[in-house]
C-alpha cells in the first residue's frame, strides 16, 4: 500500500526541464577558450569516417606522442587530399557538441590543409609499441623461482626449444648443461626461421599446459629484418601459458621478442649454462637451507626439552615436598597413637595391680572370715534364733 506525498508549497515556483533542454542549455553556457576561434592543429590523421554527413567526414586526429585524440570534421574536398596515418597540420576552429547521454564532445572543424608529411612512426613501429605496452600490462614472470621450485619438488620442468630446421645449436645447449641435463625434459622443435607462419605455428603448438618453458633460440647474424623480429610473431608470443625465453644470439640489436620475453639470453650456449648454474646454485642453497633447518629444529627441540625437563623437576620437587609433609603428619599421628597406647598400657598395669591387691585383700578377708566362723559358729546360731523369734512376735502383734 503506497501513500501519495503532498507536493511542497514552493514546488509550483520551480521550473521543470527535460533532459534535452538541460543538455542544450549547458552546451550553450559552457565556454571553452579557443572555441569558435581559428587555430592551427597538428597530429596523425586517421580516416575513421566511413560515410559523409552533409558533405563532411567525421575522422580522427591523434596526438603524435600519446593516446589523446580529437574528432576531426573534414570537408569532402579537403579529405580527398589527405592520406591515412600521415602527420598533418590544418587550420580549424573548435566547437562543442552535447550528446544525448549528457557528455560534451569537442569537434575540430577543418577549414584548410597546411602541410602533410610522413609520420615520425610507421604503423609497424606503432604496432611494436602497442605489443610492448600489452606485455608490460600483463607483467613479466619469474623464471628463476619457477625452476627452483621444480628442483625443490624434485620435478623435471618441460622445456620446448624452437630452433631452425638446419640448426646445430642444440648440441651447444646440451654440452653446456653437462650433468644437469638429466634434470630437465627438453624437446627441440624445428621450424623455418624465415617463415612467420611456420614460427607462429610452432609457438601455438607449444602453448599448452604440458609445456613449462618455451625457448626461441637461434645463432648469430643480422636479424633486424628477419621474420623473427616481426610484430605478428611477437604478438603470437603474448599471453602464453609457458614462460617465454629467448636466446637469439645477437649482441648489437635488441629484437622485439627479447623485449617481451620473461627471460632473455645472449646466445643458446648461455641458456644451457644458465640451466646448469641455476641447478647447482639451488642445490647449494637447498643444502644450506637444510643444514640451517636442522640447526633451527635442534635449537627448538632443545628449548622445548629444557623447558619440559624444568617442568618435570619442578613437579617432582613439589611432590617431594608434599610427600615430606604427609610423612611428617603420619609420623606425628604414629607418635600420638604410641603415646596413647603407652598411657592405656600404664592404666592397664595399674588396674591389674589394683585387682591383684583386691584379690590379696579378699583372700585375707576370706581367711579371717573362715577363722571367725569356726570360733563363733554357735553364737551366731543362737543370735539368729533369737532374732527370728523376735520377728515372729512382732509380726503376730502387727497382724493382730
């Protein structure tokens, strides 16, 4: 259930515009220095307009040293004089156009052509620059760390080396690797160095997850204009799954492939030497690391052992102190019990002596009574008879 919101009292006084109105108003308000003034303009001309509108083509003028560009409105008569991708200097005036999405576009309206000359950079040079920029954007990978990790994990890296069909440089590489050669799975792929198509096919065939390192290797010679320095081959080597390594054997010039390689070597022999040295260096580092690891673990274990031993000693001391206290308490109880027993024993001895004395006294009384009984027996009988008669007389009197 919705509730209508009452308009504000001031809303009736506010002007209401459509998007088109706002865009057109702002387009007329915005003032740009140089707008509608005749100026000179220089840049690289690109014929991007496919069709003309009212006798004008909407092409592009690109900055010579950057990616900045401005839309160029060229009359059909002047456009017939222009050559694509050449540097031109024209007379024009700048105006602005408001787009439907609210953006404002600058337009350079050409009125005359002053000069037209060859560009400072050819299309191929511009293409080469773009390839290097793409590689810089994706980044260069660390081949050394990858090989070291393979050695740590005891895994053989898979290396494909593309060489010429008649090349013999594979022997130089193997000889330099020496005993370390058994630690790598190396496959030599033959291709026609002078054929861009064949080289690109060889690169693409090695671009899979089973290949760790892809090497482009060749001997010396002038390669400035050879296929191996072509932009299309370099572009095919961008974004490869394996590491890209070059060993092109050229000291004077820097081929394009070297500029985009993850690691480069001056000769194939240097690459073979590298594989041997990085193995030896890694094994030495690993040995030192293991020794250090053992020492560190030993120190840690000793520290833990010493701490545990101290804890056990402390616990044993506490138990000894507790046992001593218990023994002392038990000894005191035993002594108290012994003293009680001795007291009872003494009391018992006194009772026995008293009983013996009583027995002795009883025996004496018994003997004295016997003697008295024998001497006074007749007297006692007479007294008893008299006592009985007196008792009968008293009883009779009372009953009466």
